[in-house]
């Protein structure tokens, strides 16, 4: 059965632990009906299912795939599209209706998580832009594995900040309180990790607190990165003193982290991670648990087609 070319395949990823989740979906669905959108929708049943559903929609011929969710769900959907059997992944238009705890990638494009009508209108208007996809590849001892990301890879405290901020947002719901609680937690956790990275031709070795490798702005840790220039931005963060940490987290909120004296920025097309001892690693806020090194992080230019606001 062929899918009509303008029919959307929608994956609804309910906000974790939210009672308002179903109510919000009903409102989104009613608004799409009022705008005469043709769509089929599936609801994710938990971790890992968004990726499988996105792959199935792509393989079944949907050429507009919409995710209703946050950064983690967007990451899963992109991995589903990128690992589908569709020969030209760029034929699929990917739309976002923000609905998660972390909506950093949606925010980058000016999509507001409170304005689902605006997000639906953006998809109806269908302005397309090809964007870069980050590629995270490694050998697991048996086969070569690849994961994709749109926003950033975080290691060490970078992964912790994203996790802590998202958890505290879920708990407090207020950015300032989340920021202050992450500041408080992070202040006691200035753990350094033995890392060895190769960026451009430079070997970076030693005790490092956090690394962010961004194709987009990565929760403010790679504020100059844009997902359409074919480059990755890297921020290597060395251990600050406590008062530097306070100013550093404030500068992070202001988008000025690269001015901080403990941060060393790079721009590159490839990062080799040879070692990151005991450091948490996450892609777009999703923890990576496989722990096989070396890892190579590169960029696939204009690999996916995003539906963006005018």
C-alpha cells in the first residue's frame, strides 16, 4: 500500500511522568484536524521504540516524519531515519513539535515548546533545509557500530550537566531553579577524567573535566556551532576553581562559555576519542553505555532534511 505523498507519519513521545501528556496530544491532534492535515500516528512505548518506529515509517514510504518530543526523542528518530532502507535519506522531511524536558535543538530553530500550533504551522508551510548530522562510530569488538546525533556529544561533566539540568527541570519545572540546583550539584562534583583526544593534528591528553563536541549549540557548551557548515565545534573544559565554576555556569547560561579561562575551543571535522576513563558519555542527552574506545566523531554534511520556520 503506497502512502500518499503529503501524509505525515507522526511519532508521539509522551513527556515522561506528565499527567497532561494525553491532554496535550488531543489538543495537537484536534488542531491538525482543523488544518486538514492528513496523518497517521504511533505512540512510543518507552525507551528505544522511537528509533524503531521512525525506521518503520521511513521504510513504509512516509516522506514526512514528525516527532512530538524532546531532544532524546529527536535523537532516536534521526537514528531511525538514518538506519532505514531508504536510499536517499534526504528525501524524508523531518518535522519537530517540541514536547520534552530538553528542547535545545528545537529552540535553536526558534520553535517554542509551549506553542504547538506554531510548530504544526511550520510543518504545514514546509520550508526545507538540509542539515548536518554528527556521526559517532566505534568498533565493539565484533562489528562497527554507528550512532547519529544532531546536537552534541558530551563527556564527563558535560554529560552530567545535561542530565542534571533535565532531571531538575522535570522536578522543579523552572529554568532558574534547575540552573541553581545543577550549579549546587556540579560544585561538589568537579571530577576530572583522564582523557586522550585527537583534534585536528593535536593530541589533547590529561585530566579534563568535560568535553562537548557540537554540531549545533549543545546546551550552550558549543555556542558557536551551527548544524549546516560541515564542521564540529569542540569545547574542552579544564577543572575550574569553585568561584570560576560559578562564573562559568553563569556564562554558560548567557551563551558566553567560550570566553571562560578554563575552556579551550576547537573547530574540526573529526575528533578521535582514544580514552575517557570513567567519564559518562551522552549523545543529545542520551547516555551511551557501550564503552568501547577509540571513538571517531565526524560530521555527515547535509545528511537530513529538516522542516524549519520561515
